[in-house]
C-alpha cells in the first residue's frame, strides 16, 4: 500500500496555535519534510517530537518531490510543513502536492494557521470576496503587469511583503491603485502584533518615518463596482451608437447580439439602438 502525504499547518508566531491533530500526525509519520530544518527543529523540540526530518525547499522542490513520491510509493507516511502557516500557500509545497496527485498518492490537509486569512479577518475590510497575490514577482515587467491587473480588481486584495521591501511596494501600490483603504498587519499572533488601518497614502507616509519590522501582510480594499460602472458608462456615452456597434462587431460578435450589448451598456432599449442606427 502507498503512503499518504499530510499537509500540516504550523504556527505563524504563537506556538499555542498548533492543533492537537497536527501534533499527533507529526509524531506518528515516518518522515517530516520541512522547508528549513534548522527552523523547524525548534518547533519539534518544543513539543518533544523525535520524527526524522528532511529538507524540502524552493531550490530542490522538483527533484526532492520525486524522491518523496518514491518513499510514499513504498508505503512511507510523510508530513509536509512550511516555516510558518499552511503548506502550499506561497511556498514550494504545491509542487509536491501536484506530483502526488499525478502519481495517485492520497493527500490530506490538516487545517491551521495561514497569515493571509488571519490578516484578512482582522482587517475590517470586506471578507466575502478576496484575491491572494502572495509576494509580488521580482521581475519588473511581470510586477507591472500584475499591478495593472489589480487596478480593476473589485475583491479585497491580500499581498505578502518582507519588511525591507515594504515601503517600495506600498509606493508602487499607491501609484497603481490610487487612494484606497488598506491595512498593514505585522507580527501576526505574536506579542507585538499590529494592524495599521489607514489610507494607502497615509500608510506609505507612516513607513517613510517608521522602519517596518517583521513579516508583513498588506490588505487593500477592492475597487468599487459602482465606480467602475460609472466610468464604463461615461466611456460608452462618448461614442456614437454606430461606433459602439462597430466595437462589438469588430470582435466577431453577431449583429443581433451586438445590438443587445449596446442597449445594455447604454441603458436603453434595443428599439432605440435600431432607430439610432437607421438615423
């Protein structure tokens, strides 16, 4: 029989946040794959867990995942942990999970801490719909492309950032998105946890005067749907009905359907569109 991969969420700060189920699993599996064994040994020692560990990180994620899959094929039970939080969320765990799924190996996730959800729930911003961007890409062009996409994002936005890059990222976000309500959460679940709730420009100004410390989560209000609709309506009103029709026809949409779309965009009836085209 093949083994099973257990994705074990570990504390993002406060060690008391670990679950009883995770502790039991870490003690009972044959092997623990850890992002940084030097970091994780402190956690294991704290809870007196003696299970062997092996390193699994960004730089060996593909080849090491193959080796771990082979161990699972042999019947070994393996737990995967990250430095903090839930494996697979903004870390190399997703590659191991993918390879296990492709190999038909069972994967289960033991729920627990996740910095993105912790920050979202204390932000005071809408939680029903949100998008998680993790760390913005370091590549300049790719980063710009993501920021351009976020301009029209109506969901609450969650971004991770290291303290030494926080100010630069806040400036880029303000330049791209304009003034928005935002929250910067630091040291989540730890003694000095803070949540700075202000507008983006005010948060940027604050960190120009105060050096950030600790890993940060930035939560930003999404764009108002009403505002987007008003801008879109203004754009349509600048066109003639014929230009509006041509816009859709040039995209391969049939005339009848294009007339429906024009009527919807302009808030008028199809008969009025038809009459305007005749005129």
